[in-house]
C-alpha cells in the first residue's frame, strides 16, 4: 500500500535525480518539511530557484518561496492527487499550470 512516507521517499528520489541531471557546480538543494528547494546558483530556464511541493498549505509554500528566492522568479512543481483542488488554489495565487505530468510507481511483486 502506498503511504504518505512512501510518497515522500518517491518524491525525494525524483528531486535528487532532477538535481543531479540539472545541477551546476554552485547548485544546492534542501528539504524543508514537504517542500524541496533547489537553488541552481545560475539561471536555468530563466530561473535560479525551483520548488517541489507535496501536501503543504498554500500560504506556507508562498512564505517559504518568498524567503528563499528573494531575488525574483522561480519554477514550482506541485505533487498532488488528481481532483484534490490544489490546482485551483495555486491558480488563485496567480500561478498558471503549464505542464501536467503523472508520477507513477510500481509496487514490488
């Protein structure tokens, strides 16, 4: 059965792989609760910061992003269950969904 801890481990592995694939010598990443912050140190696709979020209240995410990316824009990836209303909450905070992807897992047989 897929538990919240399993989901967090899957997301963390995804972020680690993402970081390895895109990092530069000055890049770093950290996990703060259920938010992962990647700081590239140089612009990547026009942004130096990227945030990966799972089951974190929108106001908390916004405060954290403002604190950690004070110099401007950032990329944001939100992991959530389909139909939970999270996209509408972020849209209300002036975020535009540009890509939808499905993160899948397969249980060991």
